[in-house]
């Protein structure tokens, strides 16, 4: 097990709990082409928080409905790769502060989860092997039948997001929730390994450096656990017809 994965998850690359994920050091291209220019102009000039909240809910519902009602593969692909092509600035302003039990809050978490999974697929595949050493119900829910390699993680990321837009939205959220929980367990298992390895003084980090690394990693594990619960709760609300 390499130490690269631990550095990936012990950093600020995962923002804690209620706001989902945030990626430090990422470049953010200008704006998503699907957003109305009037919305972009208002945001760049400042907008009342209540107006932003209203627009966040309308835009999330409109985006989801548009894909559900179309058979055009080009539209589907553009929506699925929205963050890849356009960056996250405007989407973040609209959705990142939305409550996790709302549609914009859940869509924000799904998009950022996909981006994180694709960018960190190598490290995540190692963490999956630690968090799920033997296939369990989580493997079946997520759709991973074996310890995944990086390419499997990337495919799973696309599959979860596309399933949200083209399949059963609640099932997609449950898959995302199970995935987050396994990786959270993987980070905790990695911390345990690191603590045991630190007893060997050869090449081990200093006590303060180790404590900092472990604290960051455990913080990331808790953030993933909480976000996973948000996904599962969102699935419950969707089935009740109350995720808005």
C-alpha cells in the first residue's frame, strides 16, 4: 500500500460534511454553457441570497427534467460532463451552499463526487481494497464486483452520475452513499496501518507530522461518512417525493 493515497485524503481536497466535496488547487474555467446568461450576469454582479436559493432549486430541477425528457445523447453527454467542460464557479455559487436534503445540494454532491473519483481514481482504488477487502452488500450496491482498479473507479463515477439522470435517481444516490462509506472505512483502515508502521523508527514521520496526517485523514473519513449518509437520506426523500 503506497503512502500516496494517504496524502490525497489527508489534505484539504475533501471539504467536510455539510457542503460535500471541495477540491483545493483546481483550476476553474469560466461558466457552464447551460446556464442562462441573465443568471450569470446577476451572480457576477451580486445577488440576494434568497434569490440565489430560489434559482438553485429551479436550475437543479430544470437540469434533471431536461435529461429525463430527452433522448438526445448529445444533451445527456453535455449535462454529465458539465463540470469537466465548464468548471465549477457558477455551479458552486448556485448549488454548493444548498442543504444536503435538497435537490441542488444532492446534485452538487453527485457532480463533485464524480470529479473527485475520476481525478483520484488510483488512490481511491487502493482505499476501496482496504475498506472492502471482501465483497459485501456494498460492492453489490455500488456495482463493483472485485477490488477495482483505477479504470473501474472512473467508470463507476460516470455510471453513478448517469444513473441519476437517466435511471432511478434514488438508486443512484444509494450507490453513491455506499461508495462513500466504503472509502471512509478505507481511510480509517489506512490510518490504523500508518499508526502501526510508525512504531518502526526507520523512515517513519515525526510524531507531530504523523499526528497532523492522521487528523487530516480522519477528518476526510468523517466528511465522506457524513456525505454518504446525505446521499442515502436524499434517496429516501426522493422516494417520498419530497426532495426539492
